């Protein structure tokens, strides 16, 4: 019976090896390791100087502390260091700093 389960262990190991980091947005995994990317790092608690120091020790630079709205901050960091940052137990999720666009297509009917 133990021999029947053995192939499933290999399948599971292969799936985990090819799965992306659950704390890292999929589009960040495609960034060239030498490039510098702007990211939003969400922490499990309100970030302190200790959290910012962890990112700067990986070559990152704090751009904006977002702890007033979310438990996170905006950083520039070498893409090659994102996997290591994602391993930090205090990090909840890392996403690119995406540009936001407002949409006013429904304001006229609702406001009259």
C-alpha cells in the first residue's frame, strides 16, 4: 500500500515546484531579476521601522508608508529579492504598484 502512494508524492512535489509563491503576485514572478520594481507590500500587522529595515536590507527603498490606510508600504526593490521577501513571516502579500484609473461611466444616471 505504501508503494501505491509513492507516485503521488512525486506528483505533489512537482506541482509545488512549478506553483508560484502564494504571497507574490503572478505578474511579479515574470520580472527580470536585475530590474527594480515598485511594489506594495502588505504586512500581517501595521508596519514598523523593523519591517521597513527588512526590505531595505534586501536592497529596497521605502517610497510611501501606507499604514494609515492598509497594513503596508510602497517600495522600490530589485525583482530578484522578491522571493526572499515573500519568505518573511510578517509579509502577507506582495503586488506590483499598479496604475489605477477612475471610471465615471455610471455617475450621470445615478446623480442625474
